[in-house]
């Protein structure tokens, strides 16, 4: 399946010549060897204004990026898991204030890091239970071992939680292991990016009575027509999978990273709701259109429009942004003017980032530099796919925003922001 341009860009407010700058700019990344290849899709009001590919999905094999190339989307799995949890919430199966220990008893007596070292940490009891909304907003106190910022990150690595989970652990076992590790802070008192959405995926399994892959397939992928999104790539589709790369430390050239990339070629022991999916531009395009339209696509409704609006508002206490609601010393890993909703970062003020966007825009990205955003004011969605890890290597995401918004030459339709705030989907 491909995502083809469906209208003249100028009919929906884009200058075609300015849109062409996207390919020119990102083409230079491939031409000078920093990226192997990429795929970009930009839409407005449900119409595809720009869809392009460039370079190679596998540089060593000489295989080009094609419309149906498969990409590891890593943390772009998180919004899908968050949608799954909110589908159960709409059914009354869980409440956002519910303690997670109601379903996952291993979280009943969690402890919080207080001081000390990896070899001798001191912890204290949690004064507040980890709740469902803490998982959705990354305010539970969970972390990632690979972050390598805090003592707790070191404790995660020592327990086998680095880029993945301990070898052979399934999602249930991994979740129990996560619960045994101390939290970085008291639940609800700060924001930290971590394994919260993996725990949320396990919660979806227990509440629904289905494995996460079955729930996703039956309740999300099949209804939305996301026919290519999966947890791993079998032999018949292996040639479609883009190779994974990292930058050479001296030259910045993309270097193949098969040691990590090969994990997408076999069934995982642990279904990571935080980073386990492989997808295509066409499939994730359908997911972003489902969000833009307020939880419905092609007559299939998975969420109510007010639920999508609720998910994409800032849920950090006091309407704080990530800069003011993250642990001390995390300034380089967070953004001013950005809040966090139930599974998405949310723009509160675009000025501090020095990148154009709209108040109310929501987004996320993946470890291998993939990214998406949905702008309900301009009625724009954008997708970027490539396979360079880590995502902080180059400023690909802000540069795409810069190019997309500078190509818009009209004003938002009257009432678009009011529609979003009221929960009415784009027509």
C-alpha cells in the first residue's frame, strides 16, 4: 500500500515550490552519507499534499526506499498503546485514577530512590500509588536504563533493562522486574521518559484478557486497515525492511547496526507496548488521520472525539511544561513550552522551541529518528521515516516542521481551533 498525493497542494493552502524544499533539504542528508534514505508524507484536511521517498532502505544491498518499505517505529508504538488503554477506559473497564496494583499486584509496594549509588541505593516507600494516568503521562517514576542519566538508570541496566528487557523475559515477567526496581521519584511529582508504556501494555493485556498483539490486531489494526503493522518481519517480507544505522563517531556517516536491527526479524519474547512495532508510512498515515478526525476513520470509530481531545491536552499538574516538571539535571532531554497528554507530547507555546507549530499540536517520535505530528488547528499531519539511531543525532524533526509550516501560505479555516477544543472532528 502507498500514500499517493491526492490533490493539488495549492488547493489546500500549500505552495508547491515551497513543499519541494523538503526533498531538496533532506536529500542532502542522503547525498552526503548521513542518512541512507527516508520517506516523508504531509497532509492537510485529509488530503495528501506531499509524499516522497529518497535514497536506499538498505545501502549495502543497493535497495531503494519504496512506498511499502517497512520501518522500525520504536516509540511511535506508544501512542497506539495509549489508544488501546483509552479504548478500555471508554468501556468503563478502568479509571485513570485507579492504582495499577489493582491489576498488577507487583506494583502494590513500590519504593522510591532517595539517595546512594548503584551499588548501595537507599529507597523509601511510595507515598502515592502508581496510577493509570501516571503511566500514560510518564509521571510514574519509571525510567529507561539506556538513558544513563540517573542512579536509577544504572539500577535498570544492572537488572538487564537497557535497550530491551532481560533475555527471554515475556511482557508479564518484564513488568514484574520493572516493579522490583525503585522509582526515580514519587509518583505524580515529576516527568521522566521511561518504560511506563510497556507497563501500560501489560495492563491492557490483563484488563482485556487478550495478549497485546491480539488486542492490537483485532481492535486497532484490522478496523483501521493498518495491514502492514506488526511486531516482527518474517522471511517473506524481510527485503522490505529498512536497515538500521548509527552515525560514525568521527565522520557522521551512517554505519549499519545489524546487532540491534536484526531483532526486528524474529518474534519477540516481550511485546513492548513502548517500542516494539514495525510499520509503513501508509499504515501510520491511517493512524494519524484517525486521530485528526477525532477517533474515526472511514466509518470506523475506535474512540469518541472528546476522548481524543482529552488525550491531547496537557495533563501535567498545574499545566506545567516538561522543562519545569522534570528532574533536576534533565534540561538537555526535554523541551520548553511542551506539555504531555495521555500518550502524546502537546505544544503549549511554540516560541521557546524556536520552531513553528500550533498551540494544541501533538506528536511523538521513535529511537531511529522516525516522527509524526498532528496539528488540529492547521489540520495538518506529517510523517518522517528513516532508520538512524539515536534520534538526537540530527535535528530532523524541527527541520521538517520548519519546512512544512513555511510552505503553508493561507490561514487556518475559521473555527478550526474552536472545533478542536470542543471535541468536534475536522470535517
